[in-house]
C-alpha cells in the first residue's frame, strides 16, 4: 500500500499535557510515527512518498477561517505575551460554557485559546502549525492517489486529527485530516464518502464537521462516552441532523470490549456503509484499541489488527487510511501495519 509520510511531524513535540488533574509528559510523541514507518519499511509494504504541494485554501472547506487564522499565528501570539513563553508549550486555561458567548472574538490570547479548544491536553508549540498543515497535505495527497486509481493509500502523520472540529482543537488534534481526505474525495466527484473511525476515542470533530451533511456518512466504534473521552459526544442516539439525518452512526462499546465484540460492531458499521452506498472509504486508523494502550480500555490484541484490515478490505471500497491514536509506543508500529498488511493481503 502506498504511504504518504509527514516528515515534518517532528516539529510538533509537546512537553506536557493536563491529564487527570496534573501536567504529565505527552503521550502523543514523535516515536509513534517513527515506529510505524520503520515497521512499514521492515515489511517492505509499499513505497513512502512525500505529500504533494498543498493549497491551504482546501483547509477552509472543513475548518472555519477565523480558527485557521488563530492556529496559524497562535505560537507567535503566545511568545508575544511573554518572551519566557518561548520555552513553554501553549495550553488553554479558560473555556466558554453554557450561557457564555462564542460569537465575540476576545482580544485576550488566553481567551481565544479557550474559544478555539475543548481541553488542556493538546499543547501547541512553535512547529505545531507546520506539522499539522503538512499532515493535512498527507491526507489530501492520499485521497488524490486513490482518486487517481490506487485501491488504497495510507496518510502516515501526526498530530492526529479526528477530535478537531471546524473551529476547535483538542485530543492532540489541530486539523481534521480525515475530514480533509473525505472532502477531497467529494471534490473529485465521489457522490457519498464514508468516514469510519476505528480509534478507541469517538471522533467528535469529524462527526461535528459532517453532522448536517448527507454526502459524508460518519461511523464510529469507540469507548462509551459515559465513561471515556471525549465524554460529551459519541452516543448511539446521535444520528445526524437536517439533511444529515441517518448519516451519522455511533457504536459506543463498554470498557473491556474484546475483538469478538468489537468485530461484530465493525460488521454493523460496514453493513450501514454499504446501505448508504458510499463510493469511497476514509478510515480514521487509531490503534489505541490495543489491550496494552496506556490511556484506553479495549482488549484488542496485535493479531486482531490483521483481521481488522481484512474486514475493511471486504467492504470493497477505494480506501484512504489516516493515522490517528495509539500510545503503546513499542507496539504501535506492529498494530498499525498489521491493519495495512491485512487490508493489502485480501
Ligand atoms: N487527553 C485525553 C485523552 C485524549 C485522547 C486522544 C486520542 O487518542 N484520541 O483518539
Ligand atoms: Zn484515540
């Protein structure tokens, strides 16, 4: 399988994140992608390419211009607040909640950090914008290769993207790579695209971006938001709105779910994707469903990812894989590449 690799991902390297009430070293580290790249090369699974030159205006098809403008300049504003900030990651501390306003753009940078985010777990640093923008270019390029006739392509990138909404970052995500890929497929004439999110965490950003649209069907298998991040979206009764009614499909699963139960949910999601007659598939490929993942709660084992790849291939759709989560760093390469290998063998 062709892989489009974000060689600028190393520019994004957070020091700390707020996790369960304390600042801890980041889980979302560069080594994650290095392990996947090494495993792809070790198995000789296809070639690695750099992304095509990317027209940033494409980002405005899934993200709000005022958000993009904020993210692009956030680091400079952070350092302008206090030169000592140059050695610190930018993290938000204040957020608008019920009854407060988000239509007015505050002058305060810390206030805008909160307006455009939903957690304090997503540090922003000098190279974050460049890394995220290049990652979106990888997702867009992978979609273009599939449009050009490749059966599948893999956007190997970080930071991940599925928690990023039109105008907010969070969950280690700044730009929604899967949404960029889906929009690229739509722009190329695919009448309906399915985005299937197999990451442990619900892709709240992707859901929100397409929630009122019937041309992109969103399906997600994930830890039940009653117990698991992102907590405030991902319930089964969220089925889409307006034209999008019926084109959002959440399958929350309890902590402790093993591959047998998980695979049954995947079958249900794929059956619905066939029913809505999707012409192409974007897979938000997180492997934090792994039993050894430090921040998640499913029980998938490494060999299960080979089966997952086979099941995804059986859908018989042109497929773009976009790398999302997975924090058991020693095993993330094997697990992610098992999906790619399983898909390609079928
Ligand atoms: N900091 C709270 C947990 C963030 C989850 C990130 C992730 O893996 N999303 O898929
Ligand atoms: Zn995740």
